[in-house]
């Protein structure tokens, strides 16, 4: 099975990673899934799907969640990039990015530049 076929059968790795980050921040704020879902005017089941990476999250919804949790996007982005480089299970996603022309060194440069400033 090639990477495109696998990607169509499994949740996107980036969606899973975003979900892990969101769940971390929600728990850090001592909010239950039900409480956050009510604030966002979505079902708790839908929030759970975002947090598990089952459903891809739109940029608009991501911003809405971050605003609700009082998390700056740049802080979230740095955490996301940091997690990408720490989790070996995302190597398939890295391979896909490289195969489509993305250079991981560019992402690393953005991450490291943002941690220095």
C-alpha cells in the first residue's frame, strides 16, 4: 500500500498531532471535553473526534478553540512543530511531506528561529 492509499484509510497524522495538542491544552486549563464543547457550540463527540484526529479540523475551528482556551497561535504552532520532531510515529507523515517537495529543514528553521526570539 502506498502512502496516498494509507492516508485515505487512516486519520491524517497531522490531525492526530493537532488533536493531541488541543487535548493537552484543554486539560491544562482544567476543562472537560463537555465544557469546552459547550463553549464552542459543538457536540462533545465532535470535539472528541478532533482530539483523536478522526476528523480533520478547519483553520477556523482551530482558531476558535485556541481563542476559547486563551492560547496564542504562535505558542500552539511551536508546540506542534516540537511534537513533530519528538514522535517517531510521524515518520510516515515526514516521508509524505518530503515526497511532495516539502523540506523539513525549512520547518526546523522556522521552529528554531521562533524559540530564539
